[in-house]
C-alpha cells in the first residue's frame, strides 16, 4: 500500500527535527522510499547537514532493542527508539500498580535505580 504523500508531507512539516532524524536514520529500514525522500528534503530545508545525520545515527544506534522483524522497537511512552526492554507495572492513573507488562522504553523513560522506577 502506498502512503498518502500529502498526509506524509503535512506530518513531516509538523514533526520535530529530532523525530525526523530518528525516522531518517534508525527507522529508515521500515519506511517507504517516497516517504524517505520527503523526510530528507525537509531535513535539508531545516539546515541539517549530512554530517549531523551521520552523527545522530551513530549516537542513536547504540544499544537499540530490535523486534522480531529486525526493526528497532519504539518507546511505549514517547515514540523514540527503545534502548531497554523488560517487565514494567501497568498502573492505574500512573499510581496504582495493577499488572506486569512487557515494555520497550527509551533512555529517558527506562527504569532507574530499582525494579520499576
């Protein structure tokens, strides 16, 4: 199925530069060529250099958690590339732990200091 290029263009214009860099580097293998062209053009229009793209790919590529399809997993909380995977507590209103669940999380949201912090 081909992407709706007008919707893709609108989404790319509204996305942050960091998100576009993730899409152009880490998630590149799972994207359509037409979509990648739009993302690459937007990054160029924002003044992102090829060197900055390579640097982003090098930094983000460290410690990625990959799914069964070989593509990087996405953080369950924010959409960044996941660098941690494990059991977390499913919580009611972010307070009351109810049940354990398997989750992939980015560096910002991964547990620190304890089993489920």
